[in-house]
C-alpha cells in the first residue's frame, strides 16, 4: 500500500485592516506613529487624560493593534523608501565619522621661525603697507626696520630651533566647506551658526548613535543596563565629541 505524503498548508497572515479596529483604536494607531508615545497617542485619539496612560499600554498589548501598527510602519517605510539597513547605515555614519572632515587644527610656523636672524617676518603685502605707513608719518624710508624680511607663510612647518615658539609653531582652526563633505561627515554635521566668538559648528550626538548601534548588535547585557567590557571601552575612547568654536582668521600673528 502506497503512502501519500501530504504537505501542511501554510497559513498566510493577512494584514490587519483598519476597519477591523474600533474608530478610536484606528486613531490611536495613526497618532502612535507620530511620536511613538502611547500616552500622548491615547489622548489625541480621544481617551481621557486620566486613563490615557493605562489605555495606551492596554492598546499596545493587543495583538490586533500591534499588527496594525507594524503594518502601518511597513507601509510608511515603503512609501518613503526607508529600510532598516539604510537607517542603520545613517546611524553608523554618525558614530564613525572623522570629525577632522568638519574642523581641523593646523599648526604652522610662527613669525620668527624663518625670519632673517629669527626676527619678525612679514608677507610682501605687509611689508609694502608698513613701509607706506612709515613714510606717511614723515619718517626717512631708509630708517625703516625690515626686521626679518619678507616671505612669511603660515603653511610652512615650524622651525625646530625657533627661539620664539620653540618649534611648536602657531595653531589655527580651519573649517571645511560643507558642500564637499563625505557621506559620514555629512551625516554627523548638524549645522553652524555665527557667534560673537566666531563660527560654531554643531554635530549630532555620536554617543547616542553608538548606543543605537550597540543595541542593534546586542552588545549590552540582557537588562540593557550594563555594558559589555569591549563596548564600554570603545565608548570611553569616543567620549569627547564636542567641536570647538572657530574664530575667523589666523591667531598668533600679532607683532611683539
């Protein structure tokens, strides 16, 4: 006698239709997608403020509402082209961006590094200007002190044996053109504003982004309260995420 193999039929779950929910539950689903705040969603859906917290929690515990929220989130993601991979990539960009793409501290020579006799050195323009000002005051042009001559270039490396800066040179803050940022730096960049001290560059929170990545990878303990050793050590190395204020123009160029 031949045995006939029978395959179990797969049951395909149909998406929850909004019509399957009560009107207030439908509204709750819509409002919950706004900010993922169950209490506020319940209030906006028409529940009383006194019972909103309880009703929000109760609604989220119902399989039908859970399914409706999940389907609504999926539909919205498809409409605007968002995927979990794309969202995680954006967060990873923020967490791993090289902040030097936004702001750099460059160190160049001081005014005395390459001046003749290690005296104060001017640029060609500065030399011409100072000579004119000297002559305009009625002074003899022949008595003008050229000091260390011309040729100052702040881009040159400091002179190791400079008696003025000791080879440390002068530091200056340089801002990048945000039109040319790479994907990671562009994700990190949160805008800029002019302050009384100069241009302040703002960034998104790298630590918050790392926290999301770590949670996604399961690098926390089960209770999400204690960090695994490797994750904690990595976070500690990246704690300093504050960008300074960039003052326009080089510093340290004042004549002594």
